[in-house]
C-alpha cells in the first residue's frame, strides 16, 4: 500500500513538475523538509524530482501511517541518501533494490537498537549495499 | 615516638598504593567497567607518571575503548602508544591489537602490514610471532583466496601446522555464492537469483512486483493506454534493475557473512586481549649473524 502511494506521489510530482516547478523552486521546496539531516540537492532535475517524491512520502504519507520500516535508516532516508550520493540512475537502482531486499536482510546484516524509535532494527546503510564496488 | 617515625616508610606506602590501584584497575577491566577503568588508569598515571605499569596501562586504556565499542578512539590510543614509545617491549602486543582492529573492520591489507611488523621486532615472543603469522595467513585466505594463502603458508614455514591445516580444510568447506550466477539468473527470471541465494521471500517479492508491472505494461499497450504503459515501463526498469542488483548484492553479502563468521571462529584461538600484555621485564636476545 505504501509502495503504491509512493508511486502515486511520484506520478503526481511529475505532473506538478510539468506545470510549474522549476528545478530552483523545487530545490527551495525540498530544502524545508525536516526529516533528512544531510541537505544536498543537485545532480539534475530528475534527482530533484525523485527527492521531491520522497519529501511527499515522508511528510504526507509516512506522517499519517507512521514509520513502519524495519530497517535503519528507513527506506525513504536511505533513498534520499542514495540520490544525494550517487545521482538519479544509481540512486534509483539502490532504492528499488532496498524495497525488494527487506524481507530476508536480517540473515546477513547486523541488528541494532534504535534509541529514537526504541526498537531493534536491521542496520542496512548505503555502504552495506555498495561495499563490493566502492572501496 | 622517634622509633615509630623510623618505622614509617613513605616510599613503601607509595608502592603499595600504586599496586593496589593497578589491581583495582584490573578488577574493573575484568568486570567490564571500561569507563571506570580508563579513569582509574588516568588517575594512576597522573599520580605516578613514572609508574612501572605505565606502558601496560596505556595499552589497557586502548583496550577499554576497543572492548567498549569505540574502535576509533582505541586506534588513536594505540597509534599514540606506537609513536610515543617506539622502544617499548610491549610494542608487539600493540601491533597485534592494531592489526586485529583493522581485521575487524575488514581492512585486511592494513591489518597484514601491522602483523608483518611483529616478527621483525626484537621484543616479540614466539607466541606473538606465531599469532601474527597465523593472522597473516587467515587474512590472506579471506582476501586473496586459498591458493595464495597456501603459497604463503610455505613461505612462513607453517604448511605443516595442524591449526593451519584445519583452517584450510574449514575454509574449503564453505559454500560461497557466485554474484555472476545470481545476477544472470535474476536477469533471466526476476527472483531466480534471490532463490539461488536462499532469500525466498525476497525472491517472491521480486517475482511478483516484476510480474505485475510487466503484466500491467502489456495490458496497457494492448488496450491503447500508451501513457499508462510508459509510466509503468519507467517503474519496471527500476524494478528490473533493482532485482538484478539485489541478487548480485545479496551474493556479495552472503559471502561477506560467511567470511566474517569464519574469521570470528578462527580468531577465537588467536584471541588478543589485555591478558596478553605482560609487565615489562628484562629479556636476553641472541642474534646469530
């Protein structure tokens, strides 16, 4: 369900992007987002659009449903970091990979206690998925 | 009164106090009260800057950080020790510790460079030299594979050692997964690579998501909904690429986990802890040139 809503929000943002938002406006819009610590925009309009979709997910969908992700960082934060560090193409691949490998990850990645959310989560940062091609 | 004063020996009291403090620090360390052990060690070093336990305590402070989970500070403390005490008889044990920290963080090349320093140090004991050589072999095995490690075992004259033989046998019994096979399988049929990696639920997720999106694309174009078809295709490219990446990534993670657990199992016998640090003492070393 959440995935579907994310897809819908992405399409919605594409539509919005066609009508009004320039890359600069979108950048200022996304800069207000409170949930991600590292603020890095750039890598072109597609990356900005993807980050905008994450913004909508974090502020309008996740706020209603609550954070349910069993991983740390949460999928949206992970995705945001992926787009910031690797740009649109690799960021997208990493995001879709993350959404697909959630179920069996606990067998190969460490489980850590998250003080903020007060529960045990699977630690699966960006480096955990890029270690084999990026030293 | 004069007789009683003559019995009082402040030097002896000081030594006793120092020994008591050191014993208390050891007690704290054994009880895993690492932060208190650090404070007490600093206190002893402040009160007795020339203490005979100085080197031992400096290493113990590093150990407290390492065992307490602050590997970065432990690294810093060990490096400080190496640079400030280049002639310390405890230097080999610090090299072992630094090597172990690098090995734990999977930086095998750096770890090997530290283990290689141990046999060349005149203060190294036979036990430390053997540990260092075994670590070098273990890390070469994990980093470069069995053939390289077997070649190196001959160089280090450890090819007949029982422990090393067991290590090679145990390594050969590990079942690694091929990232290439996993990626190819997932490219042919989404989810097949994950199934090869025994990630059954991930396989099901990849298969269903890709299947649904491909079905949606076909239906959309069939019914003339070109825009929907294009949007779904864009997402399907992401799912398909993510599915292949997930399979390859999963194979690397599987292999990494196998190697880590193998390293942990093997390193139990190569345990490097504070108990290995001995009090500096006089040693006689012969050189035959």
